C-alpha cells in the first residue's frame, strides 16, 4: 500500500494571486509537496455569503 500526503489549508481573506502572501504560501506548499491540497472554497476575493443576503449582481464577480 502506498502513502498519500494530504495538505489542508484555510487561506486568508482577500488573498491575491501573485502577491507576497500568495508567493509565500505557494513556496510552502511546494516545499511540503503534497499529493492532494484541500483548500477553502473561495481563496481569492471576498466571500459572497458574508453579506447575509443574496445579491444577484455579485454573481458575475464570483465567477471570474
């Protein structure tokens, strides 16, 4: 039986691809070299559910 290395991460709110925080996280993930990386559902941008009400105008931004 082979082993599977799994990493789990909860990214900080407002994470931006290419930013210094992202580069640091990417380096750490690369160093750990997991076979599977499980992340929170929306690592980039704001969390649409935080408003507490449905706003259909926000949906296109969440799909980018």
